[in-house]
C-alpha cells in the first residue's frame, strides 16, 4: 500500500497548500466561495492523511518488510497490540501521526466552532493548513514512512523492548494530542491578529481549546512519568531529560495562560500578555518536537531521532519571527480596558502567578539549552543534569505552591487587611501545625518539611473555599448542604474545578517531596538468602530470594527472579522481576536484554525490585531493592488533576434551564429563550 | 496490486480536488455558511459588558458572603458595578434579550399615589383603582418624579441622564 | 558445582509452583539451592539472563558512594549518572568500570572532592552531572532566578503605578458626589437589574 500512501501524502500536501491560500484569501476578501473551498480543503486534507495512516497500518499489519519503516519497528512476532503503536514508534511514522491528528483537530475546530466565532475560521484553516503542509513536506523530503528497501528482509528488527509497554502505547498519543492541539488556540490567536477582530471573542474561542490541549498534555506527561517509572527501571519518574523538559515547557506557559485569561475576561487587562503566552506555548511545542527529533541534546528518547531536526529548526525560527512580527504590528489595538484597583487583589496575585510559571518555564528552557550555550560561549560542553535542575527549580516550585494557596484567598479587585486575616488564619495555622508535627516526628529534610507544610496550607485553603462557598449558598439561597455543594461546583465549574486541580497539584508536590526519602540497596542473593532495608516509615522490609525461573513468551525469552517480601517479619507477598531477551521470528536475539521491574505499591511506599542479572549462570542473583515513598500519590494526584480539568471543561450551560424551572414560569420562557438565542 | 493502488490514489485525488474546487468553480451555488451547531447557551462564554457587569455583581456578593470582601469595599464596588451594569443594560436593551424574563415582563406601571405595582401588566392600581400611566422615572438621589427626557432632576439638580 | 538437568529444573520449578499455591511451603524449596546448603543451581539457559554480574559488596550500596557517583556522569552516552546507570541499565559496561575507578581512588585515600577532581581531569567537565559553580556557569545557575527577581521588581513598580492611576478617578468620583448620584436610575431600571441578577446563574 505504499504507492497509495505516497499518493495520499502528495494529495494532502497540495490540498493543504490550497486550503491555506483559500483560507487567507477568503478571510481577507470575505468571499464565501473561497471560504467554503478552504473548509472543504481542511476536510480533504484530513481524509487524505487518514488514507495514508491506513496504508501505513496496512503495511505494518501485513508485515511488509520491504518497507523500511515496517522492517525497522516490527517483527513477525510482535504482538498485535503493539503493532498499532508501531505507527508512532519511529520518527517517520510519528510525523505522519502528528500531521493526521493536527488535520483532525483542524476539522473538529471547523465543525464545532460556534456561529459567533465563525469569522475567524478561514484564517484558522489557513494557519492549520500551513502547519500540516510543513509536516507533510518534512515527511516527503526527509522522512518518508513509505520508503522501500532494495531488498526484503526475512524478518524485521522488532520494536524496542522499552516501547513494548502499555504505558508507551498511550503516552505518546496523549502527549502528541497535547502538543498538537495547541496549534488550534494558536491559529485562533493568529486569526484574531490577522483579522483585527481583537475584542473578547477570540479569547472565548481559544480558551476551551487551550483547556483541551492542557488536559491532554497533563495526561501525556503523567503517563510518561508512569512509563518511565515502570519501564526504565531506575526507580524514579522524572529525570529532567531534555524531552521531558520539552513537554513541561508548553504545559507551564499554558497553565500561566489559563490563569491570566481570567484577568482578561473579568477586567479586560493583559491582552498583549495572553496573546504572547499562546504564541509562545505553540512555539515551545514545536521546539519540543525539534528537541525530540533532532538529537541536538542527547536524551533517553533517542529512538525518535533523525535528520528532519533542521527542518524543524527552520520552521521554528521562521514561524517565531513571522508570528511575533504580526503580533507587534497589532499591538496598538491591544490596550487594556481597565486598571488595577489594588496591589492586594486576585488580579495582582495572578500576575505573580504568571511571573512564576513563566519564570520556571524560562529556567527549564535555560537549563535545557545551557549545554549548547556553554559550548558556544566558553567552548566546553557541560552536563546539566538533575542536580542542576533541582537546585534551580525546587525553590521556584515551592514558591509557586505557596502562591497556589495564597491566590484563591484574595478577593478580586481589592482585599483589605481584616479580611486577609480572616481568610489566612486557618490555613496558615494548619500549615504550621503540619510542619511542626513533621519536625517533632523526626523529619529532618528542610525542603521536604517545607513542601509538606505548604501542601497542607494549600489543601486547607481549598477545603476552606469549598466550606465557605457551601455555607454562603446555604445562607443566601437556603439550599441544603449537599445541594449547595453540587450547585457551587456545577455553577462555578471553572473556579471549583480549578481548586480540584490545585488539590491534585498539592498531592503531586507531596509525592515529589517523598522522593527525598528514597532508600535503596543492592544485594547478591542465593536462593533462600535475604536482604533487609529500613523504610523511612520505620518498617523493616525483608527480601528473600526464592529462585530463578526461565520460560519463553511470544517474542522473548524470559528469566525471572522471584523475591518474597516481608514487612516487619510478616510475609506480604511475592514480587517478580524479569530479564527479557527479545528475539525475532527466527529466534535470533534482537536488542540488548531488557529488565522488567517488580513493584508493590501501597499508600505509604512502593517496593521496587530490579533483577540486575545472575552470577556466572547460576541462581545466585544480583538485585536492587528500592523503597520509594509516596509514589502512589503521584498517580492519585494525577487522577485528581485530570478530574479537576474535566470539571472545568465540562460543556454546556446546564444550570440556567434548571433555575428557570424553579422560577415558576418555565414553560413560557423556555420557548422564548430558545428563540432569542437563535437570533 | 500496484495498478489497483494507483487507480485508488488517482480516484482519491480526483474526488478530493473536485470536492475542494467546486465552490470556486461554481461560486453561484454557494450560499453564505449556514449556522451550524451553536453552543451559545453557556453564560460562562458570554463576555458582553452586561454579563461581565452582572457577573461582577454576583461575585462581589459571593465574596462578601464568604468573607473575602469587607463591607466597606463591598459597598464601594457594588456602587461601581451597579453603575456599569445599568449602563450596559441601557446600551443594549435589545441585545439584552437573552434574559427572557425581561422580554416577558413589560415595564411595571406606577400609581402616582401608591407607587410601583406588584402585579405584572397591571392597568389599574389595585389599591385606589386609578388608571396607571406608564412608569415615569424617579431621581435616584431625592426620589422626585422626573419629566420625560430630563437630564437633571428638577428637585435636587443632580445629573440623571446616563 | 551441581549441574542441573532440564528435568531437574522442571521438577524444581514444579516444587516452587506447588509452594506458591499452598503458600506455606515457600520456606522449604528444593534442597539443591538452599542457602548455605551448597552452591546455587545452574540456570537452564544462562545466555538469556543477560550479562553475567559480579557479586555485589557492601560498598556497592554505600550511601556516601551513591552520593559521590550521582555527581558523575556515565560516559557511555546514556546521560545518566554513574550510580543510576550501573543500577539501572545492566547492559552498560562503562558505569561499572567507572564505579571500580571510584572505589580504587577512594582506596588510595582520596577524599570525595578529590575523586571528583580526578574524574574531571580525565574526562573534562562534562563528566559532572551539574556544571561547577564558576565563571560562565554561574550564569546557568543564577540567570533564571535573577530574571524572576528583576521581573518581579519591575512588576511591583508597574503595579504601584497602575493602581495609583486607577485610584485617582475612583477617589474623585467617590468624594465628589453622594452614593447613588454616581448613577441615576429609575426604580424600573433598578428592578430590572435586580431581575437580571436573580436570573443570572450564580
């Protein structure tokens, strides 16, 4: 199916270019026939790219090893589940995946944009089409997934064992969805700039898209952490790897945008800032792709590198210059409507929140690029590893955590001293109490104590917000507390969903702080021998080596070491860690042996067992035993963040209809209100 | 196999090009884009001055109830946002139609002796039986009845036109 | 060293399996691989178990050496520090070699900083996981924090100016006229506003 695939790519390129021309021409001249052609071009691009995707999947599933991509990333014995994900296991396929998803997002934007915001659509189509065209041309010029080999190998090289993990099936698509969907808000922002319609409407149009993008990116980052934790085997989930950093950067700037956008909605301020945040987030997402694809900075994600990196560099620089040039030309149209009323107000606290988010983004970017910078300035390449990032970013992160608690307690527009006292008394007391309690309990890591203490403070503010909100509704409207709670959240989904996200972030921070107490040991055990490790919670864990078993699985030869776990002398279960030698369809080994870890998770700590290998082919086994405190809370905190995001995004206006029913003249009004809405 | 693929590819190309080019080739057939799915029901989406001002009023009320705003600040802000809301209501009485209750409620009539009537669409005063005139405006400062179209209050002299 | 036949292996695995099912017999596996009861059994196919590992010693898990090795980068290109690499990717031969160098240098009586220095002399500063805090590297550490502090200060100044500008018209209107005079409203309008507010979803 490579001929069809190639043709489909060329069609997609030409149609996308046509769509771009029609979009811009139709938008600037206001001609409906050109606009309709642009819309159709968007749909047609999507259709052509989907045909290309189907062609590639066809080649993958039929194991057409004459296709270079298929031979590189699959083998005859690759499980079906992972054959799907071979689409984005390599560079070329992920470019195709990227372009297709972008086209799909463009189509969704065209279909779901409400009538009010239709004016922007021709330009949106134009921008999206240009980006799609770029990706497709990069594929056709430098990384064509349909390229054929001059010969046909008997079997493919198979998929990297580290990618043969459920986390890796879902992590890249989620991350890509996050990265790619930023293009839609960016396109709306550029559409607003180009069409000079810079009133509040563009903001409404892009806010939801930014949320979508933020949510996917959050899920993608969390899944990436989970994958790193269960698959890479070093017992952590975040290593400040350049690729991880690249995914964090747009997340940070989008989070900043989601906060500062409220200031623009409520007060008409920060227009310039918000636009530049959106443009910046998009550029950072392209920058992330560039980092991942070019191998400029070495990283564990090296399986995705190749020569298209410099395409991205040119594209990145070109679009940065172009978009900021357009932005600069429209600056006079972007003046603030109102002024700040008080230094102590929610608006002001959002400004500092943005300062910290963008500051952290800058420091992560700075650290990621510093090796290149250092080589250019002082001629020596330096390594910027986790110690560097932790030193620079942990204090900033803690400041941000504090602001997470402080911000919501300050009223919009103005806050006065007695109010602040009343707002802060309980949460501050709770935070201090938690800190003292931990000190008394013997915790001696200052940063961890600070993190837990601040976390308690923030959780207390969230609880207080919910409690006071419910009480206020209870008093004002006489609602029962359960109803008041439901309505409070239902009618202020953004505010209270946001608080739920805050609570999730606190859990994440607490879990991160828990990693300061990670303990580990290596041991070489004969069957029956055991090693012990004392956990930060005071338990004594005993690991008894039971033996090694060997068996064959579908595409691998497995050697499994089994360990019996006992906590404080009481047996709690058995963990297995594997050495896997992957083989191709002919039984020839592929890749170096990989390691599968054994994990036992509970609310307090994870027991993490890694089988390093055996001594001289006997059952005497070298293990690494690690106790990772609070890791469960990372995943739980992640769920809470996603839940909060979903609450914020939950569509529809639900409440008004319910309210009118209660008002007693529902029937008459319902029909009228529909008419008025249509007008 | 290969020939079939080429045929399929060419068919795809022709089909898509036809689909995309039709509007340009036959512009007469194109009607202005019809309104599609409208999700405008969401008041959160609405950023008209009216909604923003109303939302601000609601919020300061709620902020006072939850103890974030002091009473003095509340009074001050309430005055400002009431003014903004009124200005927005006056600017866009027709556009304010999304509030259906208003569209359904005609202006309340006022009895010169007994004031504004509680009944909707009252024609006679339910206390004295007098025929009601359309409501006249009152000065918000001194309460004097204003002539139609007055710019200043005839009693206390304060500017009353917005 | 006892060589175990395939049949023997299966029998033993069977015993283990049975033990796993009953749960209680785990403590008494087949005698040939009991601790202290002789050498461990040989694996059926040692080749699939990855690189043969040397038995670890107490020093391999020494916390002080962990800390030291986390400052040094493995030069195999993995980007990890020596400790993480040698305890994670057990196919790498570079990090165990570097680990042995660390142990040897420590045995020569070098202090931890001297060991790090010796590595820098051999491999260059890239061997450090974080650049030393001197010269241009200081920019690496402090530019972001400085930028945030400067931007924060600028923000404070700007905020003060903005709020002062906003305060002037606000106070003028507050002082100049009595409360309700700021806006003249007919009762009808006020009522309408109240209506709108009631309708407005809170």
